């Protein structure tokens, strides 16, 4: 995008934010110029905590729909706007209520642990939500021995290795972007960059995680690289995190594993759409009162257990 157009859009957005008493929250996977104008940027856990504290009337949530939905559930008196209401996480739908109910009837003491990357409806049938940065601590803190972890099988497998005292029942959901990073991609990248550390997100498959120097959420990857004395890193998550990595570490070098670590839904969020949604308010996240009450319980339990 031409620099002049981008600057003008950024100015219009700043002006509209003041007029409408709005703030912008963004996930690390949205385009660079959107990250650049955000008031708050972070991983899913950080953004959930911020959502509970917002004082302004309106939150423009630059991310996918489950993120906007969670913000609305956590702070229902606010208007939550999604710049593109079609931006959705495919994994958020990869579990079903019938299976949850069957597992609940099969295992007496089961806890349904729901990755925050899920619809409000799935959350409403769950006992607690988790994110990639707090899943291990929360599963450890639960009194239940049996854990049905939805929807992500890869995060579930990783957490299971870290909490061997629990019995896990796995679901078959996955993130298509992280699933597409293969061992062959990793070994090729390591051969090309032998001095680089491999930092990877737990949504990647277990055989890829086996090569990791560090496994963590997007924020944890950024923190680790920023504190490290090493200079080169191969990044095993969506390529949007490279924007913040480079902002914080201009003298370090970051490589992606492949050239296709791109979440097309996150990339639907643009400066034009942020300006337009602040003008039209056509992108208002609606959650029924009943669903908000039931889905709030596991989200709130996550916030309490993660303290
Ligand atoms: P985190 O930023 O919490 O690590 O989540 C990654 C992700 O896939 C969000 O969609
Ligand atoms: Fe969903 Fe994967 Fe995109 Fe995250 S990167 S929003 S998990 S599809």
C-alpha cells in the first residue's frame, strides 16, 4: 500500500477512535500495519485479560471471530467490533457437542478443557478455557484426573507430555497453518541456518515439537527471542509474529520454517476495514444473554486459575 494512503488511513482511524471513544486490540498474526496502530497487541491470554479491563465504549478487535466473541463475553457492556466478520478460525469449529456429552457420560470425573480458539457454544459446554500460554498450569491445577481437551489435538498432546499424571482424551481438531509445518520443512530450515534456535508454537504436530529449542505461545516466543543472547531464530508459527520480533530485536535475524505460514483469516483485517467499521458499526459482535452467561463461566475460571 502506498505510504501516503496508509498514513491518511492511520490518521482517520486515530480521529475516529477519539470521536467514538474506541480502542484497538490486535493479535500478532494480523498484518504489520494493523499491529502498528493497535493500542494493545498480544497473545490470546493477554488480550483476554485486557478485554476485562477496557474503560472505553468500543473495542475494535483485530483478529478472528472467537477473539471478538470472547471479548464481548468478558466485557458485555462494551461494543465489540470486528473489522471483517468473516475472519474466522477453522479450528474453532472442530469439536462437537454430541462428543462432549458422550465423553461426559463415559467418564465420571472428566473436565472438558476448551482451548480459547473455539466457538462460544463449545465454550458453554466446557469446564474451563485455556490458552497456549496457560494450558499446562491450568490442567495441573484442575482436581480432575480425566481431561477431554478440545478442539486442538496438537496442543492437547503437548500439554499431556507436560502433565503425565493426568489421563487425556484427545479430540481431532487442528490448526491448518501449524499442521502444515512438517519435520522435513524443519530439518531443511535447520540445515540452512545451523546457528539458529528453533522456537515453535504448541499448535504444531508432536514430531515437529521434538525439534524445538523452545515451545510457547506467540508472546512467549517473542519474549524468549528478545531475552536470548543468540542472534538467529527459526520461527514455527504464523509469520505475523515476525513484525513484533523485528521491532523488539532489530539486530537479530528471524526466519520462517516455510513460505506458507500465513493465516488467511487473520490477514483479512485491514486498515480500510478498521476505518469503515468505526464509521458504520457494521461488525458488531452479538452473543445472546444465555450463551454469554454459560460461556463466561469457563473463561472466568481460566482467568481465576491463571492468577
Ligand atoms: P497465542 O497467540 O495465544 O499463542 O495463539 C495462537 C493462535 O493461533 C491464535 O489464533
Ligand atoms: Fe486459527 Fe490457526 Fe489462524 Fe490461529 S493461526 S486463527 S489457530 S487457523
